[in-house]
């Protein structure tokens, strides 16, 4: 018996098992896997012919071609390599609202299960005060272990800046990097983060988690607002002008954030918590060809 609830029910685990991560990146893992790489190897997928040279395996000679041309050619086949996917989850306090944090972990779990289902190598990390080992496993036998790992993360309580500290939780061998965040840090901090990302990570995807309340606040009257990151308090009268100013600041931040992502060649997908997990997977991730 589990002593904690899993964030994905069994029926969702079954649904997710039908999908995998879609990528156009050249797969260059160090171990065998189920994805075609640009290297030549010993899979069953034929690539082309190359003229025989001294030292080549004579078993690869195509004798039918020799019969037609009286020249020795060998067959080349595409190698099969694993895909290495890392998921970096923002666990700073701005992610800590209950439904937002649950949804972020559900998306994390769903993507991770898709990776493990294809016998690919998954690594996962989040920023925390304690020094905890990174989750790094390969293969479908570790699906339950990963789901339990993500389910056990109780709260988003990191007090610092995710953009400033995120690099400390990254491994050095990724094919694809998923960054799951609300993107609320300063754009200047994000710029430094993206600049310092390893150059060999060619496929970087940012999943931005937002709530309807963040998009269109429904507050009215006099309210006390508490900064989730600093715990600072401020009393505000929620007039139309205040709401308009909020939308202006948020729109400016999102515009600058999107421009920064575009500049660094990073794809972004915005997921609204209230639209639900089914909409996120079947409407957003699938239709944008992030999964297949």
C-alpha cells in the first residue's frame, strides 16, 4: 500500500503509455535504444551503399550489387540510439498554489512516463534546499518509481530564483530538455540561464504553467496581496485601473520572455491549469507535435 496518493490515476497511466516524445533532433546517445540516429550501425533500417575498403566487414558486402557491377559495395544501416530526456521542474514558491503545483507535477509525470515507455533514458530534477540525488533511470520497469518520486514532492517551497539556480540541477548529457515553470522570474535572470545552458542540448522546450487567476484576476475591492516568493504584503484597492496596469505589466513580461525564448531557439507551450490534463495532452502537446 502506498502511504501517499499518486498524482496520476491508473487509467491515466494507461492512456499515456500510448504516446512518446516527438523530436527532430539527431539522437546521439551512448547506448542502444529505439530511435534512429544519424550514425551508421546495425539496425534493420537500410541507409545506403558504400564502396568496400580494406578493413570493412565482408559480411556486409552486397553480392547482388557485385553481380551487376563487378564492384564490391557494402550496405550501411542506421544505428539505433537511446534518447536522453531531462525534465527540470520549477519548485519555487510562485509555483506553490495547490492546483498549479499539482498540475505541474502531473505534466512532469506524464512526460516522464512517455520517455520510460520507449526504453529511453530519463533524468528528472527540481530545485530544493536539500541535496537530493537526481532521478536517472531507463526503461518501462521504472515507471512506478518515477511516478512515486514526483508524487512525493509535497510543496513548491524553494525560496530563491529558479532561473538563477536551475543550472545546478542539470545533468551534462541531454538530447531533449523540458523546463516546466511559470516563467515569472525576471527576464534578465532567464537570459543568463539560457546563455549558460549546455551547447549540446539542441532541443529545449519550455512548458509554462499558468492559472486563469494569473491571466485575468477576479479580485475586487480592498485586498491584501502576499508575494509568494518574498512573503511581502501590500494592501491594494482592486480598481479597473489597477487591473489594467497589472495586465500591461504581465503582457510586457510575456512579450519579452517569448522574444528571449525565440532568440535562443527554445520552443514554448503555455498550459492553463483550469483547462485540465486531458486538454493539455490531447489538444496542446499532441497537436503541436511535442508528443506522438
